[in-house]
C-alpha cells in the first residue's frame, strides 16, 4: 500500500508543480524527474502485486534507475544557476541509459511468453547485460551524488561572496536530499526492493515538498519571490556618500550582477584595479559601514552595496577580500555582531530583547545571529551577555 501512496503523492506533487506560476528551469527539471519517479514506482507496484506479467511490454526497464543520478545533478545545477553552457550538454548524461536500452532491443523483440520466462528465471540468457547494468547503476549513483555535493559546496561559497543573509537560499535541504538518495543507493546494494521503494516514497515526498517551496534564487530582471536588493533607505544614503566619479557601473553590469549566480571565484588578478583606486573604494566602504551603517539592511547584497558606492561589484569584492581578508557575508555580519555588542552595552537598551536588537543590527533569523555571533566572538550571545553582566529583557515565545 505504501507504494501506491508513493505514486499518488508523486503525481499530486507533479500536478502542483505544473500549476506553479513563474516556473524556473529547476521546476521544469523537477517536473520531469517526478514523472520519471512516478513511472518507476508504478512499475514496482505492478511487480509487487503480481500484475507486471499482464503487461509484457513493461518488462525490461532495467536501465531505468540510471535516470535518477543525472536528474539529481541537473536539478542541483539548475538550482545553483550554473553557467548556461552546461545546458547544451544535459542530454549527454542520459547516453548510458540510451546505450543500455539499445542492447535490450533483442529482449524487447521477444514474444510476450519468452519475456515473462526470462523475468521469472531472473534474467536467464542475459546475465552479462544484467551485470553491466548493475555496475552502471552503482557507478552512476556514486558519481552523480559526489558531483551534486561538489556543486552545492561551490554554490555555498559563491553566495557568501554576494549575500549578507543566506539562510533562505543556502539550499541546505537539497544537501539532505542528496544524502537521502545516497541511502537509497545503499539500500539498492545491501537491501531489498521493498526497502528501496519504501525509502524512495519518503524521499519523493520531501523532494516535491521542498521543490515547490523553493523560490527562484536568481531570476533575470529581478528576484522572484525574493527580497529587494536595495531599500529606499540605502538609495537615499547613496547621495550622502562621497564616491569616486571615475568609477562607473553600467546598467547591463548591474543587471547581470544582481540577478546572476556567480559560480567561480572572481579572478582578481585580471580586474585591473589599481592600488590607489582600491584604497579610495575602501575608504568609501568604511564610511558606509561606520557612518551610514548600511550593514543594518537585512537583505544587503554585494551588488546593492556596490551600487550605493557607485563602484563595480567585482572591485568591491576584491577590496573586501584584500583589505579585510573576508568574503562579503563574513564582513557584513562582523559589523552586525559588533553593532549588537555596542547596543547591548547601553543602559537605555536594557528593555529590549536579544532578538529585537539582533534584528536592529541586520540579522533576519535567530539561527544566523547565533552562528555569526559565535563565529566572531567564540562564544554564544547569552554567554557573552553573562560575561559582561548585561541583563536584557527576556524574549517572548515569538519565533523568527
């Protein structure tokens, strides 16, 4: 019964995704993948209830599991917004499946009775092909899981170069799903079919659930279902910050930087940024941080800050990295932590709660605040307050 439930859930999630507005490339990949999973579960369901032999045309889909590794990788690729050139090679990932199906043509040409006989005798006469298929599934599973984890790692590094808050876009859930697929592959090797498809049913539920909830992270033109890149407050502050008029930021670069995910690190050695120019940018940056306190913008991005300073975002990133030895994420959150410490030390702020002051400093979640505070100070926020003999108002049960 669990298999039938898995099929129904998969179809339901597929329909929901089809009806989703503003579908991204990742959504389209997920729709096709869920359809493939639904058909796979359907084949197994027929096998479990003994009805598969009533439909001999459905026999012989041994290479089918080879589809899931490529779909995992392509879905991860689409979510992390890898360069467009990858799309031209997507079909290459399905060549092994195509080749194995070509080798199975003689089996598909057999009369129905002979197909059933081969299946009931565990592939008699096709042992070599079955062994090759099993090895291919094993290698494919490992290769695509590792490749997907590498993409996620690169993505997590790249977003720290562009965003000051990453909790909503760090794709941590996808990493857990990759581990989930790893468990399925282990079940394929060491378990049995019932275990494999039971785990697969749970896997597909979470895959569809998070896939539907995941907004487009970088959308051409403007973020979809995401925060504004720069607020009206920051736009006004732009006018008060002296800038180097020799540094320009063309509109086309602005659009590209604000909306495109950067995968590889910026090649600073090719940036052409002179030392004196870098020094001027750093001075502008310090004024923006110490006087205007732009870090209190909870959704501040590298592109937004560069626009305020009227400098090229690549140059700003280079300056932060060179002068501070930090990426953009760590740099901005360092200032937020220091601002919290200043606010907490003032007697007139004792009536505020810890979380309300964290919000005031630019943090947008309790998790982000705790993680960054401990990273900067080496101690938890509550531990720090205790050491400093600071008593703040107790937080309510309000959850971030």
